[in-house]
């Protein structure tokens, strides 16, 4: 086991109760090795970077993922507690909910399916991708030294394809059901906190929004401009016979309100507008009841957003808490973009889609662990001194005003390797100049890894 900086011990040891003694030693090697390994995040690459390439019992490390008895859900709860204590101690806890596709092929990967590739597809071009679909719940919190909001994953679940469930005789769970279960699980873990869940238009469904409202979770999503909105139901007179009314008079559609000349628009300044800094927008807001036949009735606050400079098309948002401020709703919804950034950073720097496990249990554990590694690296970087975590890998052709996740990962790696260098330094000063000989992990990282 590599010696670790003392400031990292509190975060690493927080996950020790998940494992027994022997499994914990192998899990530590997997965790530290996954941070240090460049390129593919396979178990063999981790063993090489940890200097255990000649370990004859290497299968014990594989068993941490495909056989060992430990609960990933308990680990998610521990990670959520660490994230909230570090970055969201006050105010509402804003959570981002979104799905992503891990491109995987292979006959033994049972849960894979054929999906629309959201990255390569467009309105006029449809591209299919074979892989696994994951639903991830992340904490959308501002990182002080980065100067922006990061999406920190802590709970990720596999959504098997409909064909895979049919072949196994199981009921298929749609994305909305999985997202609802993840949000309700976070509600049970954070009973005393105010939760806000931000999602894209895929979560703009009355069944999902009603479940969030009943669980005291504020949900913010997009809203169709032609949605059927109504006034609240009028008071029921005493002695009235029949079912109570669920809605009042029909309201104009948001498309009509957008085109009306008497609509009152208010200028607001939204910070962090999709990575472009502050943006001045015009918003109009109101309350209504969203209803559809046979579905729950949800009271909402709708917010119309348009750009005075017409750089993007007008859009509508909804919030299941009508008392929320419209400017705050827009500010929370803009944080959702960082979820896509996290998915891209995890693929670029943490090796998502490069693992090679094929057993069901290993597949269900590996990708959530790699996404959670994004949050763990951020927590470790927060323990570093200010001058270390604010190092920026800038160049004359690449100016970078603020550190990114790549800089945080480099700072954590630097701290771990520096501790290893101090640990292997000789106590006495050698009389003769020693010959330069790189340790095996360093030679692998510098020379062999792609």
C-alpha cells in the first residue's frame, strides 16, 4: 500500500466500514490506483501503477468488484454525507438528475441495449449506440477554489434495457421510475434538509413531479410551451354532491403569453450561464395548475425565459414549489449543465468506457465507482493547501483563469506521489552519487501507459 498524505486519511477511512479487513486492503489499492492510473481503468492497470504487477494472487483484487460482499448504496450514503459537509452546509441541497450511455459491446454484457446517442445525434441526424444506460444523482454545489459549480456524483444506478429485462423475466423500469427512486433515496438520507432536484425535459412528467411534491422535494424541469395550464380549483360549497373539482378555468398557453404584447418582462442577471459567465435575461412568471386526464394534478410556478439579444430560443421552466422566486429557479436550472460536464470529464480523465468487466455484479459496481471517484478526487483536493489545489496547467496557447477537474486530479496525484518520494528517501546521505532508477510504477506511468 502506498503511503498517503495524512490529510487524506479522514476521507479514505470513511469507507472502511463497508469492507472486512482483507477486502479493505484490496479496496484501498483499487481506490488509490484508480486515481493514479492514466488511460484505461482496468484492474491490471491499477495493479501495475501500484507496483503489484508480480502479485500472484491478483484475483483477490478482481473479487472486490465481482464477488466481495459490500453495499454500494451504503457507500453512496457515506459519500453524500462527505459532500454535504464539505460543499453544502447551508441552504438548499441542489441535486442534478440525468442519464448517460456507456458505450459497451460484448455478448456477455446482458444489460446492454440500443439507444439514441445524444452526443452524436441532432434534430436532422439520428445515431444509435450500443451500451449501458446509467441514471446518476449528483450534488450541484459551488467549489470555492474553482469559482464555479461542479456536479459531484454520489448515487448511480444501472437501467437495463427492455429486451434484457424481458429475457430475464423481470419487469422493466423506465427512466422516470429509476430517477424517482434515486431522488426518494436521497430524501431519506437527508430528512432535515431542503432538497431541490433539477432535471431536463425528460423528467417533465406529472407522475414524477407529483412524487417529488409528496416527498417535499422541489423539482425544476423544462415545460412545454403548449402545456395545458389551469387556475386552481375554486372552493367547494358546502353540501355539494359529486367529486370535487381539480382545476379551474383554462389559462392561455405559454406560447400565447410569449407572443402577447402585454406580458410583463423583468430583467435579471443569471450567474454562470452555461459556462459563459453572467448573462442578462428577461423572465416572466406566474402560477398555475398543470393537469392532464388520468394523471395527478400538480401546482407549479412557470417561468418564461428569453434573451434580449436573441441568441437562443425562448424556453419555459417549471417548479413544483410555487412560492420560489423566478430568478432563483433559473439560477438553479442553469446548474444542470455541469452534469454534462461531469460525464465528459469522467470519460476523459477517469476512464469511463475503458473498463473491461463482463460479469453482472462487476458491471453494476465499476461505473458507479468511477463516477463517484470524481467526487472523491474533489474532496481530496479540498484538503490540500490553497497553493496546491489552485495550480493551473496553463500555457501560452491555452490560457485558463480557473482550475478545472484535470488540475484537481493532478494536484491529488502530485500529493500522493510526493508522499511516496519522501517515504522511500534514504535516511543517511549517500557518499556516492546514486544511479537514476525510476520505480516500477513511475516507469509504467511515464513510459508504457497511453
